[in-house]
């Protein structure tokens, strides 16, 4: 067995990163991320990239400050599939929590699909506590390029930030 250690950094995701983020979703999804980068420019959200020394994102995620007063809402969290379960998701969430604290806010929230127990286990390990559930839906791009409505049930989780 070989252990590989990557030195990671978190920075703002920028438009030029999207060309190397195909692992994170469809062209339709990445077009939506482009719109979120405009919101980041005006301070409504932070959108982070986690990168090794190559400076090419291996994880991404947003923090929306407009969902609920005094709360940073994490969303669109994704780690490159080949690198999942390597600690990168933990690094991403800790970087997001740091951004939330730097805005003087004391609470982080997120929604996790009920059919994603691995992600929920990660959030619980990091101190997030379930407090409710609600349906959610969004448009997604099918393999043939058409759009379809995806519907799911999500557990809402929160964490008090020290």
C-alpha cells in the first residue's frame, strides 16, 4: 500500500476553473455554477474550490448567505469521485465554516439527500445535527441532453460554529 499526501488549499472558485470541473456535474449544472459566481462577485455567496498544488479543483462548494439571516447555508458540495473518502470533503466543509465565521456568523446549515448516507455520516462526524426534513427538486440534464425534474427528500442539518 502506498500513502499519497496532497497539500490542499481552499480559494474562490473562478470562471476559468469550470472547464476542469466536468466531474462535478453536467454542462447544465456548470452553467448554473456560472450564475452563482456572479452572486459571489456581489457578496451574496462564497463559492470555494479545493485544490492540490496543481491549482486544479478537486472539490467545490458554495455558501449562500441569503437563505436565512445569520446563517451560512452550504450547498452544491462535491468532491471528485476518484478522490472521495480521502478527507477532501472534510477540508472543504472546514474551509466553508471558516468563511462563515469570518462574516461574523455563528451557524452553518445544509441539506443532505436522504439517499446519501455517506454524506450524512460525514456531516454528523463534523458536528452537524439533523433538525427537520423537506422535499427538494431541481432541473438536471439527462444523458441525451434533455432536462428533467429531479425530486428528492432532504434532511436539514445545522451546526453551531464556535
